[in-house]
C-alpha cells in the first residue's frame, strides 16, 4: 500500500497491483521526509492495524515506501506516512531522522495536540486502489476494506503535519490562561452609591415623620373641635377625614415606614452582592485561583483596621453605642406614643441601666426595651473589658519598663554586669552631697528582674533614684526612651562574653550613641576588655569617649601592689567616693600664686597638680614650686568631697632640715605568675620597667612553652629584648597540689594569682580556681617555712582550724600574694581570713568608672599614675622626711617633701593597719616615729629605665 496525504496514488504501486505495463512511466515522488508520532484516534487506528499485521506476520516497526501487491492475509501490513511538501525533506540524502513506529504493546502514545491539516479530496485512483488490492474479487470484502482504508486515510490526514528537522524544533509554550472574569467589586463606587441611598432614605423618612406629625396634629384638632361653626374649616376637616391616606395617618401603620426606609439600603447592598456573585459565577471559567468570599474580606479589613489604629476598639464601641441608642429610639418611637426625643432618652436610659425597662407597658414597648437593655449590657460589658485591658496593658508597660524616662542631667548606664552593684553604690555616695541623683539603667533584661537584683544588694542609695528600663542600647528608639540626649554621663558596661565580642558590642553601642540626632550633652565612659581595641573605639567616638580598660587597670594595680605592699588599700581609698578622691576646680583668687604656696593654702585638701588652660586643658601632675598659676588654670586636689574644701590664708610652717637619706638601690626580685592572662605581655613589659636587672619572672600555667612564646610574640613583645627580667617557664595546673609542690614557693618575693584566660568567661569558676590556688600555696608555704611558735595554745583547746589560719598568716609575712578575684563577695571572704595580702577585684574597675563618669578629666590623672613613666604613687618610709620622735605638723612634712619633688597625700602610723589620706587638722603638731610610712606622689625615679628607652 502506498499512500500520501496529497491523495494521489503511487504509479509504481498501481502497476504492481494491476499487473499491466505503463506506457509512459513517470519519475517516482520523494518519499517520507520526516515521520511524526500519531496521536489520538489515529494512534489507536494505527495500533489496531499493526496488531492485525502482527497476528499475520509479526510487528514491523520499520516503515517502507512501497509494498508488493499481495493478499492482505499473507503480506504484513506496512504503513507509510509522508508529506506532500518536498521542501521539508531532510537534507541528508533521503535518510530520515526518525523512521520508526510506536509499538502498540506499550500502550497509546500521548503527544501534544496539533491542529489538523486541511484534508484534500483524494483522486479516484486512490479510491480504486483497495479494489485492486483485493484479488479475490469479493465485493463485500472489497467494500469493507475500502471503507476501512478511507477511515484510516482521514484519521491520518488529520494529524500528519509538515516535517521539520529536530534541530529546528522550538520549546512548547504553555497554553494561554483562560480569560478571567472581570471582578465586580462594591468599593468604592457601589459603597458610595449605597451611602447616598442611605442618607437619602433617612432624610426622606425624617421628612415623612415631620409631615405625619403635622397631619396628626390637624386630625386631633379636627376631632376635638367638632362644634366649630366655620364652614370652610368643616369642609377642610371633611376633606382630610375623607382623604384615602387619612386612615393610614390616623392608624399606627405609618410608623413602619421609617423602618422600611432604613431597611432599603440593606436590601440594596444584599442585592448588589448577589448580583456580583451571579455575574462571577456566570463568567468564571475553570481556574486554580480561589475567590475570597465577601465575609472573609470584611473580616480581613476589620482586622487590619483594629490592628493599625490604637483607638479602633473605642471608636467601634462608640459607634455601636450610638447605633444602639438611635435604633432603639426609633423602635420605641414606632411602638409607643411618646415623642422622638423622649424615645431617644428612654433608649439611652435602657442602655445605661438595664433595670429601667421594667416600667414599660404593652407588648411592643416591652420587647423593644428588653432588646435595648440586652444590647446595653453587651455594650457595657465590652466597655469594661476594653477598660480593663487598657489598664492591664498600661500596668504591664510600667512593669516591663516600656514607659519613657523624663529626666535631665542624669547618669545613664547601658548594659548589665557584675560590676553594676558596686558602680551604683559609688554613684550614690558621689551624689550624697547634693541630696541624691538619678541613675537610669537600660539593659536587655526584664525590669522586674533588674529591680529584684538591685534590691538584693542591701545598701542605702542615700537619696539616689535608680530607674530600670528594658531595651537594647543598639536601638535608637530605646535610647530615646531613656533620654540619652539629656544625660550628663553615659556608662557603657562590658558584657560577660569574651573580650573580642564584648569590645565589638561596645563599639556598636558607641556607633548607636553617635547616631542620636538630638546630640549628646554628656560624655561617654566605655569599659573595654582588651587594650588593643581601645584605639578603634576612640576613633569612632572622638572627644566624647573616655575608655577604662578593666583588664589593664587590674593588671597594673596588681604589679604596683606586689612591688609596694599596702598600695592597694591606698588606691581603694582614692578611687572610691567613701573617703578622699580627686577633684578639679578653678579658684580665681589663686591666680598669680606659686604652686609651692598653693600646696599649703587648702586646710581640707591636698593639691596634686594643675590643669593648664594654655595647653588645651592638659593636666600637669606634681609641678615645680616656682610654677605661677595663670588665668584659666584649675587646681587638682584630693579632698573628701567637691564642696568640703576652699583656699585659706597661708599658715605658718616650720620647715626645718630634711634628713640626708639617700634612696636605697633596687635589688633583684623573684616573682611568680600563676595563670595566664590575655594581656600578660603588657604586664611583663610593666615589670621590665619597674624591676631591677637580674630579676626573675616564673610563669606557671597550663599553656605549652612553645605556645607561650608564640602568644607573647604575637602580642608585640620582644622576648630577647628583655634586659631586667629573665623568664622561667613551668608547665602545670595551679589547682593540683603536686604540681605546686614542684615549685620553690618559699623563695618568691611576690606571687600573683591571675584569673586564668581559660575560665575568664565564668566568674564563679575563675574565682573558685583562684581561691583554691591561694589556699594550696599558703598551705605549702606554711609547711616549708619555720613557725614562730612551736605550740599554739589554741591548738590544745581544739581550735586547730584557727591554728592553720595563723600558720598561713605567718607564711604571708615571708612572701606577698596578690589574688585577682572578680566577684566582690568572694573578695570579702578572702579579706576576712587575711591569708592573702590583698585581693583585687572588679570593684576597683567600678570605682574608676564612677569617678570618670563624674568628671572625665580624672581619666588623664589615672592614666598617668598607672603608666610606667611619669608620676607614680609610692609608699615612703618616715626616715626620708623626719628624725626619730620629731614633732612636726603634716604641713611641715609636706613642705619638706617638696625638696624631693614629692607631694605627701597621707600617712600610716606604725601601730595601725589603715592609711589616712588627706588627714584633718594638718597644722596640728604630732610626734612621729621612723616606723611610720607616708603616701606620696613622686616623679619616677627610674633613671635607668629612662636611659634604657633613650
């Protein structure tokens, strides 16, 4: 069988079928250019034909162009599909790119729909071909075959398309979406139309009421004045009574008219919504988009309105109340004979008091009054709920610290740490002289928890108010809530995270503070954890920033206290506000006076330096006696409070003769570091500046020796450049006794127990480790050092524990141990036992923060006193200033000390344990002993160190 979609028979096939010779043979037409998959009914028909052919001679998937004339029962059916356009033939010399047939046993092949091609009327030769293929000559069989061939041709012609190369195929485009019905929405035009209809209907109803009232009056006047003689009036009355609407007016049916007028807009709204629904249903096609019902849209709009407007609930309640009163008044006016205003008043009374409806008479008024009373109870219940919720929300906002702080000239603390308690205490003491101040704390904690923790501190704030607010210092809205622009000082506390994270957070807080649009009135005091991060914070904050590096302050104090026993107590007295502290103030009456005279001009203070106006406010500590005060200069003093001192006339001073006692030379020392600090390289450099050549520094910790050298080198220290000290490395655990026993603990001049870097994030764990190390070291020392008493009388009485404490106290006389305890509560426990010479804690950092917060200029003083060079605070023996049993006043000793370029600020007697800073009655004559010591501010006597750095 040879077929083409053009409808013409193959000449060669005709000859084969007829068996005759063609006198004029023609050239054979091009065969199938490109085959396509048959879809739909055509695929089914083709599958049926192939199955029939498979029963006869097997399935042939290969298609041929011609077929021999043979009986249908003997020759396998071969199907050839071709196109009539030769231009679409493949350019590969007749080799087809896909010449196969889809097997029927795999099921029907689903292909994409293609539009049918216009069928052409086949010529008569094609119709005659089945007849030629039937050699039996059976007419019925011939007709059936011809009919099946025609059906097959039609089905094939409907799906065969012009061929195309595989490379020329384009991706299928998705079918276009069905047309969407135009949405019929009620807003805003329909709603506006309904509003106009409602207003018009209401106005019409009101006008009708007024007109009906007038007609009622006329009807009543006509019925009451039946004896009137005026004929014209009688005619008018008869006309009114005879009017068809007079019966409606005189009856009670007209009262339903207002209700009908008000109901018209509701029916119109409902009818419009039904029209919209019907139109959408009629024009909606099959689509996956889900239409939102009107009820859900209204609920959504109401939800958005209530969530977006704070007073939406009250407004809705007011509208509901007005609607209830109005509708109730109209209903009462309709069912009762009272006036409209009287009906409105009755409706209000029913809403306000549900018991007022008991006096109503009649079925209609009672039903209306009961309905109004029920609505009134609902309205008042809703109102009570709203009022209760509003009060609860306001109380919760107060309780949670969400209200705004309206304060001026207060101190703002940002953050929360263990230093907050001692910081609040120092600020309260500082503000005691002015009757107390205001301190505001902003932290990311609950307000109640903060207030509870502050209440547990257990000390009197002496008039100072502490206000807590919950919020983040990184959010400008929270900063404005605590009046950050009106604070006279802002303290940024370090967090309990590691040093880098804490300093990074402090940097972000400083950036937030600099972004306040209103500007800042006061300065910012930032507590830093790492000295290397200090320049970055100062770069961001500029002149407003004052930094206090907690780690560096404690480290330097530990070194100074180790080299000069007793200096820690002096620093605690000066840094805290409980005793004497630094103050800077200008005294114009002292302009033109020498500093040597200014030194003894204050009976209740000790001048220590001058703030120079000519050098942009720089502070000159311990100036020469010949320095003359100029206009604008301020005096730095140590006093009890800022209002407790003033200059006085110069007193009489007996200078006498200064003993010629040379400064003793420095001797090498042996110091032990237990633990590893993050800034240990800075501490080593400070020791390098303080110690004499030949000193040894033993470092005992768990860090491997190679790792130590790497860390020290990364910190910027030149290990080979150390000339005064020699590093001795020992590896071990400071809380294991056998590791400590391997050290010569009894030979060290000073032992510093450091808060180890590995546990610095946990204050409790760090303090526990330091305390255990302290007790183990003292116990080992007490057993190695000879005891003063062979037997203790307390031991025989059973007080062995007290004897053990006394032995450790005796060991403390041989070597100095300085412990770093972070928690002030643990510090108090260790101080009571007196097994450690002194304990340094974060309380000193809190004191420094409070002092710098009160006066930012004090930070320059502390930086100079903590530095390796410049002036320093020292403890001197009395032999440098007086003779044995010499009677002198404190002012006389101050004048004598000026010959050594020193300023005496206090003393400690030989029979006392505490030093006195800025003593009272400085002119009083006392008898002094050579065992007494004096606290002085002296210029650095490290000539060798200065020569080394030159």
